[in-house]
C-alpha cells in the first residue's frame, strides 16, 4: 500500500457476487482502491506474475480449483500478499481452516458492505505486516543465537588456549630460565660461554614477555580473576609499554563508576572488554587521534560504555554494509552487544572524531557512585 492507495485483486467467478463486492468497494471513500478482477486461479496467477497487490479477496470455489487448494495455490504464488477469503456461512469451517493455514481473515458474501469490507482489508494488511515483522524478529533472534553460540565457543577455546600457553609453555620457559641461571653459575670463568648463557636468558625473558602479551590478547586472565576494570587497566598499561608503529602520541583515559569490588558476569565482561580492545586497536590503526576517552557506568539495570576520540572520523554510510565497505570490526562489535540484548551506536564526523556507545542490560545493579580514574 503506497500513499494510501490500495491495489486489490478480486478472485471471484460468480458475476453476481463480484458485482455485490464491487458495489461494496464503491462505498469506500476513505482510500482510493484499484480493483483487478480474475475469475480463475490461472488468471489470478497471471496477474500476480505481472504486478504487485496489497491484498487479495479470494473466493474458494472457482472453476479450476476448489476449497483450501484454491488458497494454497494463490498463497504459494504470492506468500507476501495478505488474503481475505470471501465465503458463505455453510463453508465457515473451511474458511477457518484456511485462516489457520495463513489467510488473514474471512467474511461472508451475503453480509458484505463497504465499512465491513474496508475494515477487513485494513486488518488483513496490518496483520500481514505484523506477521512479517514477527518473522524478521524471529530470524534476527536466531541469528543472534547462532552468533552467541559461535562466539561463546570461540571465547571458551581462547580461554583454554591461553591457559595452556600460560601454564605449560610459559612454565617450561620459566624453568629453562632458571636452568640457564644455574648453568651460568657453573661457567667457572668461561667468559664466552657465560656471555652466551646471558644472551640466551635474555631471549627467553623476551619470549616470555611476548607470550604474556599474546596470552592477554587471546583471553585476559585478569578478567576472570580480577574483573573488568583490572583487565582493561592492565591492557592499557601493556599498550603503553608496547612499541607501536604510529606517528601519533595517544593519551587514553578511563573513567568508571559503579563497579567497586563487584564483578560482572563473564559473558558481559568479555563483550565490553573486546569492544574496548578492538576500538582502541581501530583508533591506533586508523583514527590519527591524540586523545581517547573511555567512560564506563554500571547502573541499576545497565552497563553503559562510551569510547570517544578526536581523530579524523569516517563516513558512516557504509558501516551497516560490512561485506562491501570492510567495516567488519565495527559489525563484530555491534553483534557482540546486540547478542546480549544491548544497543550499539556509532557517531562519526570527518575531522571531528568518533564516538561509540554500547549499552548492555544486567540483572545485578552496580556498587554505587564510586569512581575510578586512570590515564
């Protein structure tokens, strides 16, 4: 239905019944109606192939098809178009069955008038819209469930891998470092050997340091052990010490309220942590920013995250079309938030910077107004 104009397909083989319905349609003054009349299923299918309709008014007893099969053939050809069945009282049971199969409404031919017909048409159109919307919501929920399952499994795998590297590989490297120190004590004045052992120990220490960064990137153990704020501040501290190929010096500040000694559920904590981690990585790589502000608030029913930078900004028009524009990172952050029934919003202006806002519902309230500041 466009500009309050309704394009209706009338499928009725009885000339008298068709004329009664046309008379009723002429009584409708509230909206312009354009009526196309078909007398057979085959004729109706031809019209449906040629043009679009807002609603179909369908008689079930046609020369080339009878009963519920009439509805099935028309509905299968145009499942997106709402259908109102026109029947007689003696066939109400069939009409009810057709409604259960997907028709939007039915009415009796002998009781048709303009007001009743218009009400039925509008109801059918709105009900169909509601069904389509409900179907879209269901598909979105299924998409969220699949996404949540995949990411949950992925985070579990990350957690296991990080623990294996930390406990096994780094443990062995620590033991190797100790062995090198003991071996160095037994060199008995062999300068070259002693120098070689020292260099080997330095390489082991550097490998341990690099592995610690990798483990933190795979899954932050501090998130599980100490909570979100400690994990974020630890990540920011490591970033400050890490050599980054970037001509711009960046000051990152964190302000958090409502956390106290409370810890978020891990699913919410990792979603917020990854959002901060990925956002800062994007800023370092692309934004040419000098200042980044992270604001976290744990309130009564939500956790609100705001990340803003003063970088060069970007064109937002392609953000929601990641396959064509390459904004996969931003799409991933959005999905993480929405998978937890949250909201995600991006505002960016060229030369003025970018702001990301994420709000996630939580069942447990925060600890109150206490504030944490870190730079």
